[in-house]
C-alpha cells in the first residue's frame, strides 16, 4: 500500500533567541510560546517533513531540541520525530535551517545520500561526511574536526573569502577548494600526505578515500553568489525505499539584485540534478509576480589554464542571460513548473485592516513555492498528490469560521501578548495617529486652496476674463484634495483597525483573534510575514 507524506515549508521571520526564548538575557534559555505554536501547527496539520528558515542567534540546536521534545510527546506509535540543524551561514545574520521528519520503519534519513544525509551546498562540515563516518571510530566532535582540518591542510578545503559591506572576511565553515574540484569530479581519490599536520584521525581505506572525493565533488564549488551568501540545505530521505532529495532555500532579500542569479545557480547542483532520485526544491525565493520574466547572468565552472584539477566558478564571459527559475523548471533540474496554483500569495501585507476586510487586502507576494521532479527510474518514482499544494495554515485558521482551529489560534494570541504585542500595536497606533493628524491638516489646507481656486474661477467667468489657467488650477487642486482625502481615509481606517486589535489584545477574556484584521496584525508581528505552505507526495 502506498505511503503519503505531507511536506511543509515555513519561513518564520527572525526566529532567534528574542522570539524563541522567554528571556534571552537569562541562561539557560527557556522556550517561549512560539515553540509550542510551531509544534501545534505541525501536529495539527499532520505534517511528516518540516523545513524552517530564518533561524537566527545560533539557536538552531536548542530550538530543535525543544521542538523534538514537543513533537515526540504523545506521538503516533511507531513514529519518532527526528531533526537536523544546518551550520550557521557565514554572511549577514548567519541564519540556520532546520529539518524535522516523522521517522518510521519505511521513512527515514538516507545515510548513503550525496553529498551526505544532510548538507549545505558547498559547505564542508561534519554533516556532509556523516555517511563516511558511519561505521568508523570518527564519531566525536574532536575527531571529526581533526578530519576536516586534515582535509584543509592537504589542500582539499579552504575558508572562502567574501566582502560584507567594505570589510573582507573569511568563512568560518570550510568550503571545497576550486583548485582540486575537477580532480574530485573526475574520481581521483583523496590522498593524505602524512608529513602534514594534522593527520586524519584514522587510516582510511581506498574505498573510503574514493568516497571522500565523491562527497567533495557533490558538495561542489557553487556559490549563491558569494561565500557570504546563504546556500540551500539538502536532506536525503527514503520513502518506502524510494530516494527523495529535498533542498530548502531562503533567497537573498526582495531588494537584493543578486537573488535572481542565486536562484538560477541552484539548477547547477549535482545532487539535485541526479535523475535517479526524486528532487524537491522549496522555500522563500523572494520573486514577485512582476519579476518572473527577469533575466540574470548565467554562471559556470570554468577550466583554469595550466591546472587540469581546478575550476573557476564565475559568471560566463561573454555574458549570458537566463530568465529566473529557467534552470529549475527546465534543464538542468527539469521540474517543469511550480506546484502552488498561480498566483498563490504566500507573504502578507503590512497593512492594518478591519475584521471585515476581504482576503485580497491581506495578500502581498508569491514568494514561497515548491518545485518537484520525479525520478526517471520507474522503481524509484514518487508522485505528487493532485491539487495538494496549498497554503497550509491560512489566516482563516486563527479566527472563527469554517477553517478555524481554536487551540492553535489561542497559542498565537497567547504568544503575541507575551511577545510585546500590545506595545507594538501601541507604537503603530501612535505613528498612524500622528500621520492622521498631519494628513487632516493637509486636507484642510488643500480644501481652502481648492475653494479659493473655484471662487477665482467663478469671478473670472462672471467678468468675462480668460479662465484657462484658473481651470487648470481648480483641476490640479481638486486632484490633490481627492488624493489627500483618499489617503486620510486609509490612515483613519488603519487607526480604527489598530484600536480594535489593541482592545482585543488587552482584554484577557479574548482567547483568539476576532477576524481577519486581528489575525493579520497578530500573526504578522508574532510569527512571520510568510504563511506556511504544504503539499503531499505518495510512494
């Protein structure tokens, strides 16, 4: 009988110690209600694989342990939730990714997956070599660190150099050395020079040395675009003995022009392009509807003259432009198209709205999505359950209605109160009230100007004087007054909406948001400006 799994991708905005712990200044940290909320959503939606983005403050391992404890509490017999935490990315806010999966006898990590069971693309850390370490004595942190240091000392790994603003930095994580990558890709086994310290922690056999070169080749020299930019996080799973490779990716921000190139470079990843496995790419890509035809520079692994072992990862010269997503939906990945119906607005508006607002007023962009390619090997094929791709927990989850989930909605409001929700609403209210006062004055001033212009026009008409300039002045003042009145109406509506939500939050009798406006304001501040998305696969 085929097995069906549900996969969830979720960008939880700025999920660091300030949000995930009750008091980040008190150690040891204790979990906040947002952790209970994430676990409740995961359990309530019966999720089997969960990928979380935007984990900050280096809190990934602690957050993972908190969530695993909650997910495994009163779990389904025969299942055990497991998790994986990526290394911290080197640039920017040094984010981490998290994976969780509901392990069973027929669904678990694929230890033989390449580059490793879990790995960041082009990041040579302990996770990437977990398959190699299995069955050896290289099990301690010290031994695994010595192994990586030995690879670096022998020229296989480097600390990548990148610029952040005007500062030149080195990565804290090792990267595959482009000067040896072609040799690894050609199958040349790793060779340790034992006169160079540190030596590897054990003597590896020829098969293991060949396995190392295969891992290094699969880790690749890809960048997205610099060594300081986020890489996708891969996990290899087996579902009923059928391989599934998932890549979770948080693209550079919506104002970063490199994101188009970074997304397209994912298409060059060898583990994702491997046709024997089923491939899933998911995450937050920060591409709007209007940008789907945007073109970006194509990159290559260019040979290096005089060094047959080396490649240079760089933009193609002469320049070649490729439409964003094309290397994903067409060759090399060939996923065909995104799984969510188009358009599905997965990110939320920053507006404050009344509880009577239509759903479309809450929608912002189509940033999040899934891309899936079935294995070309018939015996390995997983299939997408038709029409299963969707926003997993829309705003309607959090207020009374047909899809209302009271326990989850209560956790949301509880966390919002603890997370300074009332204070944030009051700050927003102060801002909007100041804008309202300013705009009200502008409307009154424009009203005077408009009435004066009309009076002057009437006088000129009665005197038979030329009216061309006066007509233009009346029209110009009318348009300005109309625009100002429209803006004042919107600002006043926001003031009313914030006041209503603030009243709800301050009144502890209320246990859930009252409507879509409350839900938008509370979820967006407390959790994220992105909604979780899900879809189903069947063996």
